[in-house]
């Protein structure tokens, strides 16, 4: 019996070994693009889900299915172009089997068999039955639509909510009016000529068909063949430019050819980081996150010209493509630093685009949330400055440093600190300039400044801390540009966060305009919806750590490393004081919770790495592994909060590689815990940097020892120059923490100056 059991065990083992060999062989044939799960995070934990976007890396042409989230039962037409991140399509395409009755401008469909890849889209509409295939190029795309039902009509309805469309012969042309004077134009050609043309009545919804042409906001085309293929181009310049775009990029009506070219572009982009080993789920999480970081910014240069909403003119790009659509409050933290590492040329082009926006704007200020229609200025701060400082600190000189410094200085001197505004400074901003902090309202005090938005409030602590960081970044730019005296002054201002530090509690505590801490105060719940009276989307536990440029001084303020570690632990271990539904009704952005810590919102991203500064890198290693394993998975709820077009996903990419840029503006990376036995970065110089983690796993998350290019490394941080030069970082991993490794050489912080603590 024992002998027989042994034989069975041997056979099972051989079978499992054989299966593993087959799986490994299959995995070796996969390209990075094959690991992307476009629906990761497609159902939100609370607020906004991710959307499965189909596009080329950083390209103007973007679409995603028009629905609330993955669980939606219907999609609203077929999109033709999104003019903003996670937006609504500027034009809609609706196949129909009948237009005999009053029809909507956009038809809603039940659907099935949807397959979304970064480079192609397939779906079967069920009523009517239409098989849809789609593939994008940079400024154009191709649809193939096959009507499968017998004995029904075959109509395409194209709509533009605020514009005009014309159809004659096989061509369609028109525009959609966006904000101000910005328009997006379209030029399309079908592979067969329509039988007839129609226009939907604006008020009746009834369609009148004619044999020659159609003109209106919603037009209808009737076809005799079951398959219609439509290639189209878009432009922000003109219809003729849209025509040139599609003719340049798509010469055939074969969707597979266009999809193959798009796939090749994605293979090149994602192939800049090669990971080996790890689990399949980890590879899917990693490459999906990397894919997300290419959704923005988007290049809107067309044949060397671009439309600028900042002065409402068309410009020559002089060989430097123009990019827009960015939310700097989110993206400066990790998305821009990742691009500096993987695609420095593109990053420099984006920085040059910011300078063009400022030059073309009436105020001459840097943008904060630039979009196709201009700077929407959401959130708070002017963290565009951080991206300039970070790039130059890391050796990127392909932008005008002098212009960057002068424009950043002008912006901070003139523009209001008030959240969600793009206006000159008023009394509250002048108060911050004089006293070093933004005053908050006392409990029950009514707002006195009509320029404060009713929804976003003052955000007094968040604004104060954000301004201190912006001034530190400006001091770096001043130093790089040779303005030493100004650099020293801005550096002193970067310490103004001290004005709000409450030594009795260890929190940044709002003060009123009399210099008094506002009382009574609850660090978890005070501040109203989103804590916006004093903070922004997160409570005081998050903003306790919002001094990215100077963790060393924060350790000093808190009374030393042990107390600093204690406060970090407190953030992670303090439970919610209310039920989840009560807590999230006040702080809906603070999902992905570990105690009071939020994995879902960008101001929290650097917090797990702060243990490195206090001599406890092992705590960072443990926490980062837990956070990624818990909150980021390649499934429908695998993103804990609003993704914001790469803002959150870049944290995952960096962290899974084993490094993270805590302080944009300092050319260093904190070392965390690598998820893969081997990561190879293909640098733009042609060099490679390899991170090798021996025996790494969910269990073996602790660094035992390290070598950089064959020499012992006993610090939990790397210089950017060490990565950029190419080489190899070897980490020996284990299941128990080595509490001595990296403990004695903390990562650098801001330059220390002689300041007495503010009481």
C-alpha cells in the first residue's frame, strides 16, 4: 500500500512538473502588453472607477466604452474621441436597424462579448445585433461594423451635441464645440457609399431621408451592405487637418492591421521595463499599472502645429511636440518621476509645453490642471514647479531653465493660493505671504472672502503645506539657475510648515487669523465634507506627513526617530471612530484604509517610505508589500481609489520595482521591497539598470543585504545618477527583518538651515 501510494505521489509530481513547464513556456511567449487587464479597478470602491481606455501611449486619440462602470448594463453609443481624461466622447456613433420612429441622438445598447485591449476593442451589440471592431492610431481610428440581423435596415447615426456634421458621398466632416473657442474636428470616410442620407429633427427626433447629403447635429446614413467600415481622423485645428491625419496614419480598412501597429507601439512602451518571475497576478498588476501611466499627457501636435486654448491660436511647434491634459496635484508625485526615468525626452517636451502654456496665457502663470480647453486649476498648489525641479535635478536640461524659474517665481508671487481658482492674490493669500500660513475659519465662523469657493472651502492646512513644498521646489530652481540669494529666501519659506505644527499633539493644526490654534478640534473628522475647511480629501492623519521635502525636519519637530515611528504607527493603527458608512459620508476619498492611512489618495503615497528616514527600513519593506498585496490586484475592484490617469498607478510601478521617489526635486529614490526576482530598466541612453532580488516573495520581503555594482550598499536609497549610469542592484531577501540594514544612513532631506522652532 505504501509502495502504491509512493508511485501515485511520483506520478502526480511528474504531472504537476509537466504542467509547470507548459505554463512557463506559455508565459515566456507573452509580451508585457499581454498582461494588461484593462478592467482592473473597473468597479470603484466608492467614487470613480478606472475606465478601459483604448489608445496609443500618450496619444490624442482615446476612447473607452461610455458607461458609468463595468457593472453597467448598457453602453451609450460608440465613442469617437475623448477630449479629456475619463470624459464623455465628443462625437457618438450609433448603429440602428430602424429610423422609422423618433430616435435619440445617442442610442443605448445591451452588449456582450466585449474584449478591451489597449490597442483594440471588440463588442457585440444585441439590439440590433451588430458586431463591432475598433483600432486606434495616434490621431485617427478605424471602426468595422457588421449588421448580423436578417431583413432589417442598416443605419449609422452620428451625433455632435454642440456642433455640426455634414455627409456627402463616402465622407463625413464636422466639429464639436468645446469650452470657449476650442473645437474638435472630425473627418471620416466609409468604405462604401451610403444609399441615402438623413437628418434627425432637433425637437421631434424624426428622421427625413434624402438621396444626396445631410447636414445637422445628428445625421443618419443608410447602407445596403451588412458590413460598413469607417476610418476617421480628429483634429483641434481644422477638418482638413483631420483629413490629413487619417490619410497619414490609416491607409486601409483592415482593423487588424491598425490594431497590429498599435500593439507594436504598446510593446515598445511597456517593454522599457522587463520583469521576470513573480506570480502571474503580480505581473498583471504591474503592467496594467504601467499602461495606466501612459494615458496622460496627450500629444496634440498635428504635422508640426498645435491648437492652444491658452491664447486660442494655432502655433508651429518648432519640432517640439505640444502636450496637454494633466492633473499636476496627482501626477507630480510619481507619474512624472517615472517618465523622467523611462522616457526623459518626452518628459522634457511636456515641460516645454507647460512653459508655452504660461507664455500664451494672459497672466503668464504656470498651469496646474491643463486640458485641451485650457487650465481648469483644480485642487490646490502649483506643483508644476516640482516637475521642473525634479527633472533638472535628475539631469534633464532640454527645457529653458531660466524661463522655468522666472515663470514659477511669477506664478507664486501673483497667483492666489485659494483652491480651485486661477485669480490674482487677495487678502488671504497676502496673509500667507506675511505670516507663513493660510488662516482657517474658527468653529462656527462664517466665510468672509467671497472668492473662496463654497464647495472646496479654504483648505487652510493643505494650502499652507503645499505652498511650503512649492517654495522649496522654487528654491531648487533658483539654485540651478544661479540665483543664490533668491534660493536662500525661498528655502526659508519652505520651512513655514512649522507655523502650523502643534508640538503638543504632533499634528499640523489649523490656526485662525489671530495666530491661535482652532479649538475644539478632531484630527479625524473636523473640517466638514472632505475635511476641506482645513485639509483636502483626507484628514489630519494624512497631512501630518505632508512635508515631502523635509522628513528629517519632521523627525526633529516630532521629538526624534522613536516618536516619529510611533506617530507613523499611530496613523496605521488608529481605528475609525465611526462606522464605515458614517466615516465615508464625510471622507469619501479616504478609501483603501489601514487605520487612518488611505492607500487611495495621492497625498498618502510617500507615507509608507518614511520609516526609512527614521532608521527602520524594514518597516517600510513590510508595509509596502502588505499595501500592494491588499489593495492592488488585477481584478474589477483592484484599485482602492480614484486612479486619476496614472497618478495612483505610478506608485504601484515604482513600488513593485522596489524603489520610490519620496521627494520630487531631490535626485534620489527610496528603496522599498522588490516584488520580482529581476527587473530590467531599459534606459534611453541604451544602458540598463537591473534590480535583482534573490529569493524575493510575499514571505521573503525583508532585505538582508545589498550590493550596488558589486560593492556593499548599506543605505535604503539610491541616487538618480546611479540608476542613470546603468548597473546592477542586488538585494538578498529573507523572511525575517534585518533591522540593522540601512538604518544608519537615512535618505537626504531638504537643506538644513538655522531656524528656531515656532511656538
